[in-house]
């Protein structure tokens, strides 16, 4: 459908800009999941050597504080070390939802080398079976096309793949989204090769709950802005000679941090056990 200002497709409005404008340079897909509840704006970025060198120098100059800001706000690292580009050239993407939340995802190109690096026992045993075309891409209505490689990124527990035909990223949806009931009644099961390829595309049909190591949880919690501020406050109080007050802050913060780590790990274990019980019951 065409309008006076541009064209509209499944990804949103494509405006007719002059080739001399910045809008024309980045014209193309503006949204993923356009028109759905989880619609998000999408922007492509590619690493800039000059920006990376300058930002690395700033990280050393600030004694690592800038890197800490990147940990809190990954999009800042994207702005400072990457440059905007079209999505087909992007190595990272920035996504924004309607609640102004931002997500940074790395774009990966999966090839046969990715399969060989996989730790999956199925890939190791049946590698030769899918060596020619190790991947498949959706073609609609429950059909798939063999592919030598596939460009993807993961965001909010969903995987998106680059569709050359539409020149944009699409969410890899389940078969129930665009298939009639007759499609499933006609199926006779999958061969081993097709099963492996679909597992690579969709992932394992299970809910994986990671129970992080205590030190990993402790490290993540210690980098919380609250505890960083507490560390700064303690340093100032010690310098000013308020030793008892600073010691009290250290004790309170240590106890609070220990309780937080214990509670977080306990919740992860409880969730993992609950998921395991549900999966065993379903079998």
C-alpha cells in the first residue's frame, strides 16, 4: 500500500527520503513484531574502530568506571563504540519497546562451523547427516527451506532471523501461528535429519533454569549502583576519620549482600526443581 509519504509493509512505514539525507541512509525495517503486543523499534549498529579506540582510552582514563556504566546500561557502549548502519550490515541491534525499555542483542551468523562447535551430543553423532545444508529457514505454512547459514539474534526469549526476501528480521514463530489443523493431521513424523535441523532453528523443547554459582551472583549484586555508592561512602568516611560509622556501613552492607545472594540462589533452585517436577509429570 502506498501513501503520499511512503510505503507500508509488514515492518512498518518505509519513507521516501532523498538519498542525501540520513533518513534515507537508514531507511528500511523500523519495527519487529509490527502491530503485535510485543512490537519493538529496531536499529542496526556496527563496530567502529575509531570509536572503539577512543572509548578504550576513556575506560583506562576513568580507571574502569566507564566500563561499569556499560555494565549498567549496555546501550551506552553501543552508542560510544558502534556506528549506526542498515540492518543487513549490523553486528548488533538495539531494540526499544513501548515502555521505553531498551535491549541490546548481538547478531550471529550460524554456519556449519557453529554446528561443529556445538556441545550437543546429537550434533556430534549425526554431523555428516546435515553437513551439506546444516540449517533450515521458515517459508510459511509449516514449510522450511534448507540453508547453508542463517543470521539470527535473540531477545526477550525469542529468536529472530534475517529474511532476505523481505530484507528484515522476523521472529521465528511456532507452527501453530500460520498452520491449519489439517496440516497437523497430515503429518507422519520427522526423519532424524529434519529433527536435528529444527532443533537448531527452534532450540530444545525444554525450560532451562540456570542455578548460578554463588560467586557469580555475588559479583553481579556487588556491581549494583547501591553497593557502588556504599563503597564510595565508606571510602569518604574513612578518609574523614569516621571509622565507627564507616565500619557500621561495611557490616550492614555485607549482611545485606549475603542475604540477597542467599535468597537469589534459593529462588533459582526452587524454580529449577519446580520446572523439573512439571516436566517429569508431563512425561
